[in-house]
């Protein structure tokens, strides 16, 4: 049975929610719809029934919205914002209460949602018509980034978009494929991969093979993305990542820029009395173990340094207390953790700078040792002083043996009548005595370790840790000569 229709112009103030509306609306956002109505007008009329509200003298006739409650809410918001004047009327279709539920159900169940790919194409068509991204964002109540993302998806390979319409690829996979603007590269990444190797992470890895993820690379942080781009470097950015991840497409250029910056840092170290100064882009623990190390003296801190260290300790304690309070109150957020971590890193860097400023190097150590200027793990300049090259260490040993041999040859002559005094004074202790003292020292050390179970454990842990954590120094700083190893197939 057909119901009668009547079209009326009704004031927004006279429109109210209807109990006949089968869709239950939450208090969700309608900002996008507000922007659409503001720019395009009300494109679809509301369906209403007469509805009596209030009691007694306050009783009045309103119009309950059977279909179009979100539109009604958007109109109310526009009126509250003075975009629509008080008393503004909208076109509504009046139906009887007997058919209201049926009409509401038909309106909500009989429509098909627009495919997202159609929306991508529509945004692209608006840009082709000369509309700007900011203008489109304002008209449709979305952010400019949302518009950019939809345009990026619209620019994908037509083959992949057709596959998306057929549910052969999902939206997350499409967003990963957008890392490349080359249709051929997009299609290779998808069609040449095995079905189980088409996760978004796997697709991103295929498209960025041979490139450097900037936030994970120490060299990228050391050089700086802006400097790299200013030198003509290309950056691949992930528009769909909230952190705006980017990849360095030219690692060779990045390394060249890093080498130039390190050379400038090394140049500043030359002339300070060191035997050599070398700039190295990379220096791992294996490379560092090739050097012996001279240990510097440490001067007492100045009054200003003591005050700075005390302030840093106080601030570090305050951050620990703040972090503990956040944990106890369950109000901790990743932003809080990141802020505290950054400040703690800054405190540690300032402590390190004060410690390095207090180092005192002897001229004789500088004459045989050098400096390596490299990039630290956090992307900062790391200066390692007092390193002795293997060839220099061997030359020192050879020279010492040569002096000992000459002294042994010259000693008998020194007792001959009329012989001149030797040019070099004799050693205060003989080699035999030194060997015996070393044996006694070893025996004493063994006795101490045998009496205290805690001391050998600490010594063992220290020796092994030196081989793992390069920031603790070289293994030569431990008196124990230990190498971790394993036997059999259990390893």
C-alpha cells in the first residue's frame, strides 16, 4: 500500500529526533557532514512525521525526523555557529506515523555504500578541475592530509585499483604500495610476491630495498634530512604513517655527506698534540678492539662543574619520581615516556661532556696515541681519545727491547777503568726480581679470590661485559684473560 506524501518547508528549530527512526545514532562526530552541507547545501530532504512534545500548556507540535537524523544534527550545529540564520527552513517530506518505521527501515537498508575507490577517484576529479587541497578539505570537513592520502591512493596502478574493487587486495596493502609512485614497481612488488609475503610490512620492505630508514639510521640523524635533501638527495616518505617515516634513497650520498662532516670535526682535533687523528664513519666493537688504549688522568671538578653535576643529579631524581608517580596513577602515556627519555638522554650527554672536559692527557701518551672521530649510535659525534694503533704498539715494544739490549751490552763497559757513565740510567729492579714480584702478586690475587665468592663473580662478569659493551672500554682494562666459548652440539 502506497502512503501519501506531502512536501513542507520546516524550521530547523521544529525538527526533533523521532522514536520511529530504526537507526540508533550515537553522539558521534558529524563535522564532515556539517562541512558538506555548508558548502553544498542540503542535497537530500528529511522524512518526518508530526510529533507532539510537552504537556499541558507547554504542549506543541514538532516534526520527528524518521530518516536524516545526522543531517538534522548537522543543521543544528550550523545554526549554533551562525552559519544558518534562526528560523532557517529546510525541505521535508511528511509521512504518516503508520508507515514511519517501514520507511525508516527501507531508507537505511536499501542503499549501498560507495566503494572507497570511487571516493579516491572523486577527489582526483576535483583536483583536475582546479580545486586546491585546502579548499577540498574545507568543503568536505576533512584534514588536508586526508585529501593528500586519497589522492595518493587514486594515483595507484589501475590494475591494483581494479583488484581492490574485487577485494583482491585490502586497503592496508594499498597504502603500503603507495610508497612508490612507479606503477611498474608497485605491480612487481605485488604480483611477484608469494601470497603469504604480501603483508604491508613485506611490501614496504620490497619497495625500499637498499634504502635507509631515516629514524633508525645513525648517519641520517648525524647528517640531517634537511642537509641531505639540500644536497639533492631523494627521500621516500610514507604518507600513511602517523610518524611520517621516510627512507633515504641515496645511501652513497648520505655517506659522503657524513664523511665530509666528520672530516670537519676531525680537523678541529688536529693540532692538539695527538700523534694522529682519523675520521671513521663506522667503528664497531671489533674495530675498536684492534687498538690499545691509554688512560687519562682526571682533574678535580671546578666549582661550576660541581654545581652543574649536582643540578643534573637533582633533575634526574625528579624525573625518576615523576615517572614513578605516572606509573602508580596509571596516567602514563607514550608522549610522557618520550619526553622523559629525551630529557634523560640530554642529562646523560651533559654529564659525559663534563667528564670528558676533566680528562688530562700526558704529552708522552699523546705522542704515541691518537684520536678516532666517528658517529655514535644516537647520531651524535663520538670522539675516542688515547687509542694506540697495533703497529705503534709493536714499535714501542721493539724500541723498549732495543734499549734493554743496548743497556746490557754497555753495562760491562761501564765498570772498565776510565769508562764514561752510561747515557741511560739503569732500571731500578732487575728482570728476575720483577718476575718474582709478579708471581707473588698473582698468588696473592688467587688467595683473595678463593676466600670471597663474590669477588671472582664480579671479576668474571666485568671481563665478559667488556667484550659485549664497547662503551665500557677495551678488554685490556681487565686483569682476567677470558674468552666465552662452547662445546658440542648444545650450542
